């Protein structure tokens, strides 16, 4: 098992060594009466850049939708030292890698940027570097992460289970229902592709697992945790849809003799696009993709399939078109609990794909709401209730379609669609990455409705 705390690759190790050599050079220069070095040099840099305090950063997070906050520490530090600042869009770019990675991470040079580190030693240098690279709106958060954390301000983690491939280990939702909650950020090397929820239900005779996981090693890590909680065998693994983070771990479970179940449309998606999805995951995950092979589900269904776990029945239900082909829910009537998969979102902005029919999703929602679930375990984010997922799924779809309809009725074009006000949802994770894309896809679809 790869532990994210110790799986730094060579380039990060080289960067650490380089930083140590640079510090040694600064110290030697100071002793020899050479040019400005160390703290003296840092003081002059601070006079050339724009520094802000906590109140200013809070205001930017609240008011500036395109803000990017960059932690210039190494990822191992971030996870080991208490996390990172939780803002609108947060990324980690170590100080020594700004010149190499910023063109991909933040291509627009007028993007508002705030950089920080732990105690304001690396971030002033990072701010000046970014300005020299042509970024026009750069600020340095001078108090640093530790002051932000100690003030009780919002923080987040790229890994909350440092001894596991899982982003978070399974947590009890209610009696015999558990979920390993994934990161709300996009899948990455840092979170090992665990950016969706991997849930399971325990009966008297066996266990049902919802989602095979993003890769073989992640599936194995989940299975290890299931075994710590119960000695009962896993009777089935169910794919909530055909997306990579749901299905790429299939071969691991099949090696254990566990059948994998999916909707017929999800199986078609895997057959058609699975090889491409696997290749992208391997490129992103590097050695964490080891042993992962594309494999098809063992069993498919069309409308409904009941799984008896002994004392607990789980109804796998296809309610109609939603987020992606073959989206299903796992309904447990005896517990008034639904594992919704990507039928329902909150905490992160839902993504609209090329093949997502938003009008049909709204219609399908009525059948989902008719279940009258008291507890919803969504595809992404913490367990919640119907009111919460309705607000951030159905209501968002309705809101966006109404705004786009106004653009179309006024004879507007795609650029005006991009500019529609989605600010009521700007606090959600992945808003920066998805809001414009969502508007684009809804506009293109509604032009022909």
C-alpha cells in the first residue's frame, strides 16, 4: 500500500535538496559579508510585493469568484502539518515548481492569486516569482497557514488518511451503513482518485459495496477497511455508473470472487470508453495505478434489482436519465436511507457532461424525491438530507436552465451564456472548474430543445 505521506516522487525530493542548498548559500553569504541574503533579503522582497492579512483574505474568498489560493509548501507538509486554507479554488504548487507548473494550473495571467506558506518565508519569494512571470494580481498572505488555522478559519486536506490510499477511511452513517467519503476536489495523484464516496451496507449474511473505486490499489484499501469492521464476506459490488472512479477497481473485486453489478447503460459506457478512461487514470496516478486493468461487470440490470444481505434488502433502482448513463441509486427502505450516487450533489458543484440531459434529470428527480429518504449518502460529499441535495441539484439545474433560457430568448450567444450569474453556488467546491463548462453545455443543448 502506498502511503501518500511518503510517496513523494523524485522531483519533489530534488526540490527539497535545492531549497536546503539555497538556504546554506544564503547563510554562507551572510557570514562572508556578501550580498543581501536570508532574512535581510526576505525583508526587501516583502517591501516589493503586496502583503495582506486575514481580514483581506477572507474578503477576497467571499467576494472574488475567480480567486486562486496557492500553497507553496510541499504536499507532504500540507498533510502532515494540519491541512491547507479552504478558499474558492486551492492548489498546491511547491515554491521550486512555480515556473514549471503555473502555465497549466493558472493559464490566465490576470487571475487574482494569493500565495502563502507556513510562516511567511517561502511565499514572499513565490509572490515575487509570479510577478516576474507576468501575473498581474498577486498577493501574499503574510500571517501564513498556521495563524489561519489557529484562528479557527476554514481548512481542508488533500489526504485525511495518511496511512491509506483512501482520502478518508469509512465512517458510520447509521447502523450497518458506512461510507468512505472522498475528496470533493477532482481526482488527482494526491487523493489517489478517491474523490467519490465508497459506501457499504452490512447485513446478517454479507456486505454490499457501492463503487469499485478508481483503481486496483484503492479497491484493495477499501476492502481492508471493510474487513476491520466486519468479518462477513462482500457479496456484491455495485457501480453507481460507468465513470472511472466508480468502475476501474472492478478487477480487484473480481479477483476476490466478488461479482460486480451495473446498469446496462453503464456497462455500455465502460465497453465504449473504458480504455480511454483507464489511460487517463494511469497518466494521473502513476505508480498508484499499478495492477489496474479494465474489466466489465459480471451482471447487469435494466430497471430494478433487489440484493438480500440477510435481514437487510437493498433495492438497486434506475429511476431515469440523470447525471450520466446508467446512474442508479441503492434504496434501503428499512432504514429510509438512499445511496444516491450521482443522482444528487451538494458541497461540490455538479458537473454537466456532453451527454447529460438536464431537462430529463429534473423529471427523474421527481421519482427520486418520491422515495422520501430521510438520509442521503450522495456520490460526493458528506451524508445529508433531501432538502440539502434538492437545493444543490434540482434547484441548481432549474436555476441554470432559467438563466440560459433568458439568454436564448434575448438572442444572446455562447459568450453571454458563459457570463450568466451563478454566484449563489460559488461557495461550492469545483465551482471554478465547472461553472462555465456547465453553462456552455446547457446553452448548446437548449438551443435545440
